């Protein structure tokens, strides 16, 4: 049976390469969305944004830097859902670099607010040099650890919080497939982590950060509030959702993707700097003070 599964995995990887090997040079996010059936061969995008990312990166030489970046706004890194990017679904985050050298501020587009909580818990930032139609460029990417470090976890039963139904990742995240310890269809970052989206650059704005930070730290949270960052980027700030994320955790993560992404990303969490796993990005005043000033 094990040998049979290996053969199936090999055939799947060949099919994936074949479907994604033809030249693609989309210009709009809707062009990317039309490739859904070619990207997700089993029709399930749950926690499988590594496949969106690989499709874009495999075609990067046909895309200008601007178009490449646009394509990465077209899906949610956590759920894998197609997204129509706009100012309201762009979120400002501050995440640890995998090298352990600090915190980086950046933006991501989501399908819904609970993805902020899951990002804080599991997603980290790494680099990769990408060859575009204009030449090579270094980008920052959102990454997770390799779930195929322990493939057996895909078959461990868990209960989804929405309907209390027992299920497994093998059933709920069918595109998360392993072959000899590697996640099929994944592209790796410079330090060997799974790329699931781009972590978009944002301008540094200590004035606005101080203003928003003051409101949040005083407890005047306004989830859904949109602010101008750096005078040019409109975002929702992750800190506005501190209370909602805490309540969601207390309720067993009963919104957004529920436990699916969390289970996938939690199999082999990123150990920042090769040391201890960062369990959770904190919501306390001291940590916010550090995270809002330590830009890299």
C-alpha cells in the first residue's frame, strides 16, 4: 500500500507539472482565478495556498514585477480562497523573520478576519529571489513549516468546531499531499519553508503607528476600521482584532477555516532562527511596543 501511494504521489506531481507547464501570462486577478481547476486538481483549495503560489512563481518570467505582485493579492494565504483585492481586505501585520533577526511589517489580503489570528500563530516571513520579465528581484514571502515532516498527522481525527463533526486533514485538505517527506507542488523559500503567499512591503510610518497603537493599547478596539498607513496604503491593523482573536480561541476557533489551516500549519511549526517555536504573537503592551518599532 505504501508503494502504491508513492506511485500515486509521483503521478500527481507529473500531472501538476504538466498542467502548470504551459506558458501563462495573465494580467488580471480574474485571469488567475480562471486557472483554479488547473491549479487544484482535486478541486479543494483548503489550506493549499502553496499551489496558488507555485503556479505564479512557475510563470514569473512571463510577468512584470507589478503583475507578479498583483497576482499574489488574488487569494487568501490561510484558506486558499480566491480573493478580489481591495482596501478593506488588506491587513497590516508584524511577523517574525525565520532567521530570528527581528520583526517585519507587511500586508496580506484575506477572505475574512479570523485569518489574522491564524497568521499571528503560525505564519512567518522569509525571502526568495524571483526572476520576472524585468530581471531578478528579492521578495518577502509568508511561509509555514512542512506538514509532510509528519505525514501521519494527516490521518489523525479531529473535530471541526462548526458542526462538531469528526474528520481528518486527509479528507478536508485534499491538496495537502506528501511524497517522501515533501509537500507536493510546494515552492520553498531561501531557508527551506513552504511559501503560501507574498508578504507585501508597506512604508514605515511611525506617526500613524503611534496613533493607532495608542488607541489599541488603551482598549479602544475597532475591528473593521480602515486607516491610512504611510500616507499611501489603506489597511486594517491586526491589533484591532486582539480581543476577537482571544474570544475565537476561547470558542475553539469556531470561525474562518476552523481547525483546518491550524492543523496543517501546526504539524511542523516554523522555529524562528532555528531555535524555539514561536507559539503565538502576543497582544500585550510590551510586545506591541517592540513590534511596532522594530522594522527590517
